[in-house]
């Protein structure tokens, strides 16, 4: 379940900070920070931490923070598409179903010893895990990595274009050059001193 959270179009198509930091936090369904036995399956998008139900209710929901709930599917954390689509563009991620609700997995599924379904006719563009076309990614994490990489490439290209433009400006001669000075013409304000000064007449 997702508590109401407004999100701009730029945040939906890019990678909002809370989503980028989700993968730096502790894993879903791990031990909660306060040491309780309840699974940590709630993510506060304001504080950007994963917490258990008790801490979510006391410290986050009570303050009006936006909360994402992770569900377990085949022992792996997943998010409901109906929740995620309100705050981020999930398209391109392999979709699954749990309790008749469409979901997407949170963490990267591919690895050295995991190649995905033998029936997969496509591969995740990030980790090469086998998925079904026309999907491009196996998980939210893999799409986030791909989007961040694309953003960095665009920044680098913009910086290179700015540098090339500056170099071209420096190398070009001025288009409006001053008129050529006529040969032999002097612009002295005062006449030159006489080479042979005349003596004053004697009286």
C-alpha cells in the first residue's frame, strides 16, 4: 500500500532521490533497526529508510510520511504496480502476479549463477537475466541503474559540447576586425620634437 504522495512528471521519468537511496538502505524483510522480530517491509520515502510495521506506524505514518509497502513473492521483495505507478514510471520492467495483483520485483535478479527463465526470449539490459519481451528490465533496481547511467551519459555529452563550443570560440578570429591602419599614418596627439632646435635670437 502507498500513502498519498504527489510526484512531478520529471521525478516519474527520472530517478527521484528516495528511489535511488532505496537500494543503499537495508534489504526488505531483513531485521528492523530497533531489533524487533517483525519484518522490515515498509519504505519511508521521506526518511528514506526501511522499517518494520511498529516503527512505520509510530515514527513515519503518524507524521504524514509517504510509505511504500513491499510484498514477498517467491521469497523476494516486490512492489505492487498500482502503488509504484503513482510515483514512478515502471514501464519496461518484467511484470509478475501475486494474489491476482500485478507486481514488479525490487532487486536485481541476474547474477553469475542466475540466468532466468529458459523460456525467456529477451534479456535484462542491466544484468542479462532472461525475461519476456517486450520487457527491458527484470527489476526496479535494474531500471534505476539504467536510467542513472543514461543521465550521466547526457551530462557528459552536454559538458563535452560546451567544451567544444568554447574551444571553437577561442580559435576563431573576430568577425568584426577594425579597419586597417593606413600605411605611414600616425595617430600621435602631439607633434614630434624638432630634431634641431632653433636658438632664440640675440638682442
